[in-house]
């Protein structure tokens, strides 16, 4: 065991202290070398240690913090509670609207009775509903102006009030207008057939426009034997299941049945239609017209007047500064809104105060007060805040003109004016008349320009591919003017007499020929889509100078602001239509000023033509709707439409159609295009039956959603339903491209190269279209390498082996625009009768 000598250590320390005291230098301590191991410090992070936290807290205990899992659970519960709250609020809102309809605080429940069969008696239904045995009290006869069979009904037992009317189903415009504002519909069915062909036509229009709540009624069931009642109702329910799945069928033969029907109408669930719930509207119950005095116009009569329309406000609050649209007549201004007495009070003894409006508190009297004393002015229009009737933008012909003619250009123009052209004119022709005489060369040039500008001539493929004489001969052959053999056959059939002659008397040969021509065009477009023939008497470079080639229809760029037509200077465009739509509809939903829903008001509509009053006096209902901001302005509207299966006639692009879009109806010539998500859309020459089609037209702006109906008017005045759909958007920059396909035939093939002909007929055209890519029907792609000779032969190179039965094609495109053919006047249609249509055999000769 080792021992230490402590005495020697003490002696050594003593000597060291003595040296330090005496001033001698102390000894240096040990220094670690460069190879000394250096351990890293502990990385405890940025947080404090437990000891530091305890020293800072000084014994205080902090609140326990939530973990991530606990916070996630809390957020999930908050979302669930928020969703339940929104669902509860929406449910309460629906219940409030349902309870308000027909009650003391809301408008009367508007019910339209519609007969779907010619053999039923809808007047008997209204007669049974107004009987005292049903429990109702008729307070107002002829309550709706323009409808003879209408009355106001009060049900004290249910504390509800109704307005029943029976529109004329033969007038399709009146029927559609009434259904747009009706709260419920009562369809009267036949006990055996349900509905006839015209009833099915009415149902197609109503379903496409938007159908409110409805009830099915059948009469005559109680007259059957007891054993046959169940079978009859079961057969009728099977028929109605096609159009109304799950609907209940009500018999209506007694007062008890009428009471059950009224209870069902007042308690059934209402359907919300977006195009009317977002806009204030009313059905005219009292209408008067006062012509304008000639004092303010300098003594000359203006032909206009003030229309006073009374009715219940529906949808949302009505403002006096907004424009109103009268269905079928146009947009007008309001001057003031009055508050007359309510003609159909639920309780005629006590007055009720109305909700405060824009001008303060207004007492809405239910009755028992002098009519003159109770009419008050609710509000008057403010000229500074009133919407403008301007529908088109002001056109400045110098807008966009950025250059001024230089002195050289002015001198050239002066010299051109001085150098007069010598022309041969008839003797006695003045200088003014001579300026209108055009040389033959200029006339031919103008004809070429007109043929290029005329969209209808370019859209007609048959006019480009078939000579007019050949087409006339085909039409003559179809109408009976053919060869000698056909004449002999016709003579032999005419000798037979009888039913054939009577059948031929009702046939229009001109119409049959035009129908055959349209069918041939549609069939040719279906078999050879967009293919055209290169003209022989005109250069293809001039004929197709407005067309261009695209490397890829999907990805190649096309400037939407390039070469816009002059009509685009008359329309309005939104920077973001979707953002504007959301903002306008949100402001309309939060509107709390103006005439509230359920008020009985009188609107003073100024500068109205007398034709509106004449229409009312002729027995047609009058519907007014307050327009949202910007809805009176013109723009390019796009509608997504499907072809209706009941119509089989070909509908050509730029053919005049009748539009029913929301509360508006007008005539226009639209263009059709494909419905895709790309930035370019291909033009459709005909309305397709197998796919939805986008219909573009110049029309007033309407914010979606809104139903769209397309009608085509026959020559006899009837209107056939050709398409149904909805409003898509408002976008003037939507690019619609018309495609034409030039085809050629390869007659010399050497693997990947081939010599093609019949696509062009001169060398200049080949050199002009040389940069455009070629394709074939079998999927080959290539390009023009060089021109051979001067007669249109060209050498082409493709990406793979060519086949002799293949066809070489070149796609060319140009942008097309709708025509400005908007016409707000739509003639009244005649009662609809199902047409036979033009029957063309499937295997008719295309040659």
C-alpha cells in the first residue's frame, strides 16, 4: 500500500509562497495538446430545462395545456355544431316561408288549375272549390286581371287565403307566364288516358321551364262501379308514374274531396325556383292605363302612357329605383309605389301594421276603411339612383383610331380625287347618278366580298359542294318533276283517285322540297363532317382567306380580342361574370328596403305603349318582374341546350328560333357550338340530338340560374318545342371556331410519301397552304413537301406507310360570331297540333 509523505509536501508549498512573496516568476500550469479529446455539449434545444422552469415559476402551478389530439377533437366538435346550426337555420327559414305563404303576413297562395286533356272540364274543378261546402269564403271574383275564371278564397278554418285561376291552355305564352309566378299547380287528368298529345306537350314545356309544387286531380271516379274504382285508380296511377313519380292522385267529386285538396295545397312542401325567388315579381290583379298628356311634348301625342298595376309582391322586396320587365313587352321605369287596401284580407275587422320600409312605417289596412283615404304613397323614384334603360353601349367610330393621316397621304388622296375615272354612262345621266354605276370588274369583286362576308352562304355546305342547278334538279325530282317514267307513275296514281288525291291536296310541294333539302344537308354533314369542295372557278387562297391552320385545336393559341366585329362595340362585358353574379345575388338576398313580400301595392309604370293594355283586355294575364342590376344590358349569352326528342326536323345554325329564358322571351338567330372545358369550341352546323349543345346569341344579360326553352315557328304560325336547357354564362370572349376540311386523293404512293390531287387546282394555292399540317382518315399525319406541275398535284410526306384507300385532309379554322337579330317581339302562337314531320327513308340516295 502506497503512503504519502505529507511533511515534504508542506515544505514544498512553503517554499513556493516564499518565492511569490519575494517577486520571483510563478510556474505555468499544464496546457492540453491539440489531440486532446473535446466532447460536445448536450443539445437540449431551444426550450428551457425543467430546473429553469421551476426557478422561474417559483412554486406556481400553470394551467394544463391541450394536446394536439385534444385540439383536433375540439375543432371537430365545433364544425359539427356549426353544421347543425346552419341546418337548423335553413330549416327554420323554409318553415317560415311555408307558414307565411297564404297567411296574414304573406301573399295569398296562388294556384293555377290546368287541364291536360281535351275531354276534362277544368271549370267544374274551380266551381267545386268555390262552393261553401268546401269550407271557403269567396271574397273576390275575377281577382286576376285578364283571366275570366279567377277568384280569391279565404279558409278561416285553416287560417289561409288562396287565389285560384284557370289560364287558357291553348295560349302557350299565357300558360308559361302564369306558371312562372304560381305557387302550386293543379293538373286535371282524364280518368282513362291521363293526358293527350297537347297535354304532353304542355308538360314538356313546364318541366323544362321549372315546375312548382303540384297536385294531380281526377274527376269521375265516384261515378264508376265500386269494383272498378280500384282498377281505374291503379291504371291511372301507373300512367301518371311516368311524369310524376311518387305523386298522389286526388279524386275531386264532392265537397269533402275539395276540402282535402285545399288542406293538401296549403300544407304541401313548396319547390324553390331560383330564377323567381331571387327577383321581386307580381301577377297583375288590377290594371289601369292613362295616356300621357301632350303638353310636355310640345303638343304632339307621344303614344305612350302610365300603367298602374296592382298585385301582391312575391319573391323578395321590391325597390322603386329598379327597372321592371313586362313579359312579352320589354323593360320600363317605375315612378312610384302606392299602398292600397288589401282586397283579400284574412280578417276584415282589424287593421294590421306593416313592416317598416324605406320611407318609414306604413299602415297597411286590411279593410273597413275608405279606399281613397287608405291609399298612400310608399315611395317615389329618385332620378339620381334610378337604373338607366340603356341597353347598348354608345358606339364611337373613332374609338381605337391611333393614327392621323400624314401630309403625304393627304396629297395622295387629293390627287386620287382629282384624277377622275372615265366611264361610259347612258345619255342624260347626271354626275350623281354616275357615281352609283359600277364597272363589271368592281361588281364581280364586290360579289366575291359579299359571298365571303355572308355567314349563311359559308355555313351551307351543300352550296359549296353542289352546284345550284344540280340541287334544283334534285328538289324538282323530289317534288314530282323528274323523268318520264316518274310522270307516268304519277299519272297512273292520279287516275286511281279517291284517298290519294285528297291526301295530296293538303301537301305543300315547296315545303316538302325544302324539308328534303335540309335533310340532305344534315345527312351529308353527318356522313362527311365539315368537308367542303375546293372551287374550280376561284382560287382557294381567296376563297378561304379568313381561315387559318392550327397545329393543335386543344393547345394552339387564339387571341379572343383579335378582329372583333362591329357589333361587339354595342355590348357590355364583365371583368368577371361569376364574381359579379355572386355579388348581385348576395345583395338581393340581403335586401331589406322597399315594398316587402306580401304587401298589396300599386306600381306606376311610365312610358308604356298601349299594346300592353290591349293584351290585358284581350284576356291575357300580365306578369311583372323587377330586374337585377345590369340585366337590361345587351351581351353575348350562352345557353346549354339539349335537343327535345319530340322534334326530329334538322335545326340549322343561324336559323331563327323563339327563346324563353327566365321571364324573357325573344326571337334571335343563334349559333351552335360544342360544350367542352377548353378555351376554343368547335362550331356545330346543326343542333345535335345525342349531346348537349351550347347556343350563343346576342341577348339581354340574365344571371343564372334560369330555364331555357327553344321553339321553332312553323309557316302556319304554330311553334314546336325543339330544345330545352338552362342558362350557362355571359362571355363575349368565348371563342367559337368554324372548321372546314379540304380533302384530297393519293394516287401515287411510295411508302411514306405520296402524290395527292383534287385538294387544290393550281400551284399558288399549294404554296399558300404549304405550312398547314395534313392528316388522313386512318390517323396519319404529314405535310406538303412540294408542288408538282401547275394543276394542283403535290408531293406529301407522312409519318408512316400510306394506304391507297386512305383520304388526305386539311383542317382550316376561322372564328364566327352570332348575328345581331335580337327581336323582343314574339308573335302569338296558334294552338299547337302534333305534326307528322317530313318522313325521309334512311337509305335515300345521297347522289
